[in-house]
């Protein structure tokens, strides 16, 4: 994979963040998502690559753009698989709260799990706790392992959990173990990435979220040297069949990093739409706008934070063709 793709995909996530951030707090999540998707789609085609969307906005017949199987890029260049989430946290943008991201991950062709839209049980940690946690361990064992790996007491550990009724038992167990909890309304990709950065105050993500978001998180964590494990949670026979089709015959199998994102290279970029612990959201003033993006590459391990200052007068469509 070309290393220059890193900078190219920053342009993609920036454009999508700028477009969707206009919808912040307006209560219209579909519009926020539509604006980001359209901007993302437009910028993708200026990039020299032959990309296929494997994690996208939906199946071919249900999404007009960035659907699974859609080809993106100029057509010249490396053959890559693309995972996108134009707005990770559409409700977050609609409400103007924390941690909405535009996310793109790229890997060499065939290296990403083609996870359909179903649930996945997840556990994600930063580099210090890699290999120390498991979806097969109890909640308490995992929290103790993270505490030990990070040189903290369990009482100091912060576990992020999606605020959903399905997590009541998990929440009780975390509380019983003595750890602290951050309940989030959406955005478990941000939470997984945040677990790799001490300043965010996040130590571990636990619970059930979307499987596509699990693959996106794996791309980011691969670049950061962290770890996510996933277990698919099909809810009916049809979803069970989907698991078999993507090569997961036994759904109780734990999917490790290499099952979610294989190979030694991958690129991940995320731009903040709304403010978060790691990235500031988009700010507008007149015809200027600012963005903050993290972009990283697994092969080199380089992590870059990029501040973008954008002239909306010169780039009214958020993209320049040349
Ligand atoms: C999570 C969350 C995402 O989907 O993966 C969630 O992190 C899972 O679905 O931001 P439910 O809302 O049904 O719990 C999102 O909310 C985005 O779709």
C-alpha cells in the first residue's frame, strides 16, 4: 500500500466532517449522515487507488453511496479494501454531544473482515494491556488485568460502555469489581481508540456494539498497537447464515485482531465532528473552518495529529479536483 494514501484519506475524513458538522445539534441525523457520505464519496474519487468498500453505508440496494461492494478511487493505483463510517455517531451530531467522528480505514485487498450490520461483543484495550484480556474471562478478571498492566488499582480503571439496557448486567459487574464507568450514548469506535491514549482517561471498552464499527476499531488499534477482540452476536437465522458466509462457522469464536484486520499494513484516519477526549470537533467562523484529524499507519507505527485550516470560500464544495 502506498504511504501517501495516509495524507489522501485525511482529505476524505476532513471533507466529511466539515459537511456533517453543519448539522450539529439540529436533530436531523439522516441529513448529517447524508452530507458526510456525499462529501466522502466526492473526495474518494480524486485519490489514486482502486478501492472497494467492504464496510460501508449498507447493502447495494439500501444505500445510494458508499454501499458494500462499491468501487471508489481514481481506478489507478493499489488495490485496497475500504471501511468507512462517514458519521460514527449520527445521534451524537444530531444532539451536538461528544465524540462523533468521520472514519476511514484502508487495508490491502482481502485483509478486512466483511462484517455485515449486526451486533458484536467487544473488548478493546491499549498497548499495555494487549494479550492480557479476553472475551472468555470474567468482567472482573479483565478489569484486574487492565489495572495490573497499567500499574493502577481497579478502582482507578475507567471502562467505557454503551448506555443500553442490554448492558445492565455488565454495568453491575463492573460496579461490583470496583472500577469506574463512562456510559456513552454512541461512538464505540472513538472509545476503542481513546483506550490507547492515557490523556483520554479511557482504559477499556466493553460491551456489545456494531460489528462494522468493530472492524473499523480494529484497523485503528492495529496502527496504535492496541487490541480489540470481537464475538459476533447474530439475532436470527439470517444473520447466522451471514456469519457462515463470511467464514465464521461457529459464532462463539473469538475474532482476534488478525481475524478482523489481517496483514502487516493498514491506514486509519478519523476527523472529529463534535468535540471528544482525543479530537476537537469542527469549528466554523465565517468562511473559515478548522478540523482535527488523527491519521496513522500500521506498518510504520506513525501516528499524526493534523490541524486543518480550511477556506470555505476557495473550497465551497469541500474538495479541489487538482
Ligand atoms: C454502537 C455505537 C455506534 O451503533 O456500535 C451502536 O458505537 C450499536 O448499535 O456509534 P445500537 O445503537 O443498536 O446499540 C452506533 O450507535 C452507530 O450506529
